[in-house]
C-alpha cells in the first residue's frame, strides 16, 4: 500500500513503506521532545516505566506492552509492569519458558533459538564478557507469532489466550549499570515496525535509559537512607498503661536528621521526644543517631525535668557537634495518682521546635511552649518548661517541621492547615491514635509520606491518653 507523506521530525528520516498495521499512525508523529518531556517529569521508577511503555506504543502504533526492570548488577529492584495487561496477563506470560521470551533472552544473555540473532533482532557491537568479545542484542522483533517458525508452543498458546500476534522488544541500558531491563510492545495482528519507527524508538530508548538510570540511583539512595533511618529509630512503640501511641515516619531521598522517640521510664512514666538535626545525607543521619541515643540516656537519669534533659543535650552538642544545630522537644508524663494527684500532668520543654498540638472532644489547640533558640545556637541553652493536663480521650501530637514544609505553604498557612486537619478528625476516630495520624496526613499530604518530589523528612507522633 502507499504510505501517506509524513512531515519530518528533526533528526529522523522519512518513513519507509511497511505493513498496514505498522504504517506510522498520526499519533506516532508526536514530536520526540514532547515524549521526553513527559518522561522527564516522572519521579519514580514505576511511573517512568509506565511512561516509556506509553511513549513506545505511540511511536510504534502498538496497543499493549510490558516493561521489566532488572539491573544487571543484581542489586535490584526488580519489577514488571504492564500497559493494557493486568497481573494475571503478566503471570501468563511468565509461564512461557525464558528461552522463548524475547525480553528474557535479552535480559539473561541467552542465545537465540536458531543460534543467530533471531527474526528482526539487532546486535550491539563492542560489548565484552571477561576477555571474550561478544554482541549484546538491543532489539528483537517477532512479526508473526501464530505462524512463525521455530517458536515455542507455549508462547503461541499464551499469545492466543491474550490476543496478541506480534511483538517488538528493546533493551534498556545505561552507564554505569549496563543492562537495566527491557520493554516489549505487543500488536494485535502480525506485522513489524517500519525503519522510521525503529529509529524513533531507538532515539527515545537512549534518553529513557539515561533517565531510568538516574531514577535507579535515586531509588537506591532513598532505600539506603530509609533503611539506615529505620535502624536508628525505634523498631516498635512501647506499651505504657493509660497511653496509646502511633507514629508515621517518611524519609527524604538523601536521608535527613529528623527523629523521634517514645521511652518507657521507671514507675510507668513515659518520655516523648521529636527533633531535627541540621543537614542531610549520611552524616546528618549519623548525628541524629548520636543525639537520640544521648537524649535517651539523659531522659533515664532526669526525665522528670525536661529542661535539664535538653540542657545536657546542648552541652553535649557544643562539645561533640560544634558545627551542627538541632531542634528538639521533650515531654515527660507520669501515671495519674502516682504523686497523690488524680490528674495526669505532662511537662514539656522545647528548643526551637514546632509547638505540639493537643486534640480532644472540647479543644484543638497548640501547646504554647516557651520561645527558644535551637540547640547549638547559644553559648548556654535554657528555657522554662510548660505543664498541661490532658484529660482522658485527648491526644498529644508531636511532629517535625518537614510536615509543614511538605505542604508547600508559608509557615503561618501550614500551621493553620495542620490545626484544621486535626480539628477535622471524625468524632468516631478521636480515640484511635492511628486513625488520627492517618487522617491528618491524608489531609495535609495527598501525595503520601513517600512523595519523591520532596526532600523533607516527615514525623508525626501521637500519644492518646486513656487515663
């Protein structure tokens, strides 16, 4: 058939004639820079892989596809996502022997069934394994799965079940990781891409691989930071009579210095702390761990006096962390009746940290801690403590400033939004600290704790008083 004239895209050649279903459709004329801009806006590996599949389907005129992320260094993460294919469909494809799947041959370095590069496959010269030079296959086309020769019967069976008749597979690779994975596009009818379509997808593939490599590095940094933070923060919250605790914590991609603690003390007392160390990255995380460990020791010795705890912490910082500053808030409470008083008293002291919030049936208000500079800012830190008397059914909320920063609002506006979110907790949920923190986070952070667009750590610690 005669292929209609298509305007040239910068850096590409005019289309060549091809089969009816692979002749360039109008959607394939989308400029490459538009597709790469869409890809550049993705911030997570799953989103980027999904965008690669959508862009490739546009360029190739395909209908469905799948992308497999499997870094060649074996350090993961490994994942498979589909375009127009559900989990059950992907499961059916995985039942096909690896040697019969084009993307598995590319990922695993398996030879072609016929000993060559297979139908429509293209090698990449210059790759080496040890001292022996070999070729890496960058793409494999299977233009007629129902009628092609030498194809595995199970592949034909799965193709018939899922309703595809042809496929085009490309390798995704970028330095320094080498192979990253593969992308596969599926056609409903037999056919193969034109030379121009191959060229467009090849150019897009080069940019996409570099973007995926950047996101892979970011994802690994994020996972390492999250693991380190989790190891330095409490593994579980303590059980203290009369108090129920809940916490939510999210780390930025580089790892930050935000921390929290809930420490059971003698005679059923409880110490609560939240704070932030200046900086980010491994050094800030390590400083955070040292600061938290020191506060725990001071809390055991003199926790009933939060001012003394923070004063000791200030002295330690000036001696051991002179180049850093930190904010901190420490609260101490004993069970009611321990000292003859039937009411519970909560004593707090803050050093440059955000004021906590008390939430109950009759009030939602910030606790006015004394205005004070952060630790490490003054030659000698000391500020008066404040005492409040939470009644049964009320909840104290401690949080990091990252919760406010993540909203993207000015400070005053962020505080107002936090107050509104806390006041809006449904009445039926006000005696469940887990429901309270989830409601507040849902109202303030619609993107969730793991929003890849933000570098801020987030901590929200709730203490619900039952007695």
